[in-house]
C-alpha cells in the first residue's frame, strides 16, 4: 500500500513537471504568432542616444495562465551587442505585479528605452529574446528580429564654430584743417602788420609750407570768410565784409606766391563767404563772455529775429552795451582763413610690405588693416601680435591674435588670447570666441552659456548655437538659429527634422563645393527615391572624400540601395 502511494506521488509530480514544460514548450513552438515591432523600424541616433519603443501583441489562447515571460530587446552588431532593459508580462494566475496577459483574450504591451550610440551600431540587428517561466521551469524562446541598423545622420554635423575678428578703423584719407583769423579796426578793411605777426598767422604759414613739401598731403579747399559786426547800418556792413574778404584774399595770394605754394594755385579750390552782420558769432562770443547782463541779451536774441530790432534792444541795455562794444564786437570784425587738407596714407601694397617686414613702424590702425590684407596666417598672426605688444590696451589686437590661432587650429593658445582680450574689455565678440574654444574642447555646456550671452555679436553667434542645438538633438531650435542662411549645417538640421524639400532648397543655395554638400543631397535623393539625385551626388561626394565614401557603405540612409549595382560601384 505504501509503495503504491509513493508510485502515485511520483507519477503526479512527473505529470506536473511535464504539464509545466508542455505549456512553455507550446508557447515556445508558437512564439512566431506573437507580433513584436519596433518604432522607428530603423533606429536613429539623436543627441548621441537611440530611443526605441517596443510593442508586443499576444494572440488569444496563447499565454499560459501560470507563465511569466521576460522579453529583452538586444541590439547585435559585429563587435558586440547591447541589451535594453527587459520587460516582464505574466499570466492571469500568477501572483505578481507585472502586466497581466489573459489566456482567452490575449493582450499586448508597449515600453520605451534608450541607449548610448556607438559607431559599431550602424550595421546591426534588433531582436527580442524571451525567457518563459512556469514556477521553477524556464525555457528560452527563439529570438525574433524586429529591426535593422541605426541611422546616424546627426554625426554629419560640421563642428566648425566660428570666431569673430574685430575690425580696424583704418582710414587711408584723414582730414586736417588749419585756421587763422585777421581782425580789423571798426569800419576798416585793411590788413594791419600787427595782425600778420600773430602766432596763429605764423602757424598757418608754417602748416602750408609743410603741406607743400609733404607728398601725402593734398589741399582740398581754401575758404576765406569775411565778417562785419552786427552794429551799424546794413549797407555799410555789406561793403565792409566784401572789402575784408578782398584784403584777406589778397594777403593769402601774395603769401602763397612768395612761399611758392603750388598746391593752392588752382582757383577752383577757393571758396569765398561774406557775413555782413555776424549774429551767430555774436551769440557764441557772448555765451563765452563774463558780461554781467549776458542772459538778458541772449533773451533779446531769442525774442527777436529782425536785426534792426535786436540792435536797438541791445543798445537800450546801456551798461551792458558798453561791455559788448569793448569785449564782443571787436572779435567779430574779421576774416577767417581755413585750409582743408587730405592726408593720404600708405597704399595697400606699402602696408603689406611694411607689415610683413618692419611692423613696429606702423600705427595701430595701420597694423590692424595690414593684417587684414595678408592671406598667409603666420604673417597675419605676426602683425596682430605686434599690434597687441605695441598697444597692450587694444582689445581688438588681442582678440584678433586669438582669431588667427583658431584658424590655425590652436584653440588652447587662442583661448589665452581671448581671455587677455576679455580682461581688457568684456565684449560679446570675445565671449563668442571663448565659446568657440569651449566647444572645440568638448565643453558644450560652457560653450552654450557663452554663445547665449554673446547674442549681440550678430549672426555668427546664431550659427554657433545652431551647431550646439544639432548636437543636443533640438532640431527645431537649430533651424531657427540658422534662419534663412544657406549653410550645410542648416540643411542638415532640416534633414534631421525630416524636412527633405527644405533641406534640398538650402543645399542648392550653399556656395561651398565641399563633399558634405553632395553627400547630404544624396541622402535627400535616397529618402525621396530619386536615384539620379542619389547616385550623381554620392559619386561626387565619394570622389571628394574617402571618409564619406567609406561612411556611405554603412549608412542606413542608403540601406535600400546596398544591393544596387550602381550604388556598389560608387562606394567600392
């Protein structure tokens, strides 16, 4: 009897085990009826990560009531594999907290995960691996493929943040002027010898002689303006002003001939003016004076415009008028001679020659301008360094040293120059350039902060922020920063945002002949099934860049054409 009981228990236990295994094996054998899918079907990296949503649908009467399934998506590639987080579902008789799938109705699940992208993942396979468990029995189900490859178009971004140079204020022609005045006795127009001995007259003559002997100076005009004070009859003042003009002109002509000033021999450069009643000069002299009642007189000038009324009202202020006659009016009885001169600086050829040989002999603006004329980066750098050394407080010179160092791919050295420039003056241009250094060093956070604080420096900053936004996977923001400019990265941002037509329009406006322009056009061709666009542009891109040619072989943008003979002939 006891032996029969033991036999019965052994049979019962075997039946239970076989029942468990049988249920799992049935699920395993019919695993193909479970539908798994990945979205997107071809994965895509964004901001250096790959996001995927996995869904599974279990048919009716499939899921064992006592079973627990653990589904683990795995991305397989040549040099390894990456497992995503597992997802667990359970039958309706299982005591647990996972999602329940009923036997009769079936059911589904959906979950999302993301993982860091590596270049090995371009050519890959996404599959779901399932382990089924009933109590202590576990069975591995066949792996089910649900996706192919990872698109990594974001990594085509051209990381070329742009520094900004600061402009020179060089003027090849700078104006100069020399002035002197001849004063006259009341109601007289003759030039007194004492007037000719004044210091200002001597200086005028000396300046004219110096100009005559200086090949860089050209006299552009001679203005002789004669005045009468605003007291007395208008007719008399008109005659006086005219005579004073003539006497001043005669004196100037005589002195010019005496000193052989050929540069003033052309009568067309002369301009003559007469002012019979110099009320403007009267007001200027009055405002500078210490006359006791000058505010009262100024009020008269503002109240009346008629010269006769003005003169009458001022004379009525008896005490003040006596001071006016003594201190103001004599200064208005004059002729002014003004010589306008253009000083012509060195030619471009001269500046380049001096700048690349003896830059120390140039002035600041000449140095900055000369550097802008030089194409050789080493020579350009040397000139800016001379300017920075000779003018240590010049933020432009220090900034431009850093600018050239960026062009020479020396961001560490450039950063030191930009920091020196910032110490002189904290400008948006300098902040942008420090942002360029931070970005090239891989510090995107610092770069973004610097670029954002430097928006006043113009469109270049927006371009740099556009690159940052592509790297961050914020494509709409990148498009906004690039605006309507025809930039490769602007086109890439539109491609990444799936705006194929807009991307193509931007690419067609790009003036660059770089390989990347053609490569991106080839991607548009692949996406829109335009094989002529695809193959023609990919052929040019591959001819220009071995790196892009190698990339195309693995680029899932072209996956549909991997077996195409034309495609293979281009990338082999």
